């Protein structure tokens, strides 16, 4: 038999799952916002320059 100390506390486990779910929801919301943002022109120019440089090699 398990002692009371060895048994997982149901409320602690439930609280942990709620925190994990809330964190996951917030991360998904943030990630979704980032993926819908336009790519800055400066970054696109750098990528284009890198492509041209690698094609010359």
C-alpha cells in the first residue's frame, strides 16, 4: 500500500494541469499572432541577398 505522502495529491495534479493548459493556450495565441505578422522588407532583402550569394558559389 502507498503511504499518504506517496499518493499524488489530486488537487495539486488538477492545479498543475490547469496551469499547463493555460500556458499552452497563451503560447498558441502568441505564436498565432507572430505567424500572421508580415515579414519586414529589410529581412526579405537580406534573405534575397543570401540566396543570390549562395547561387554565385
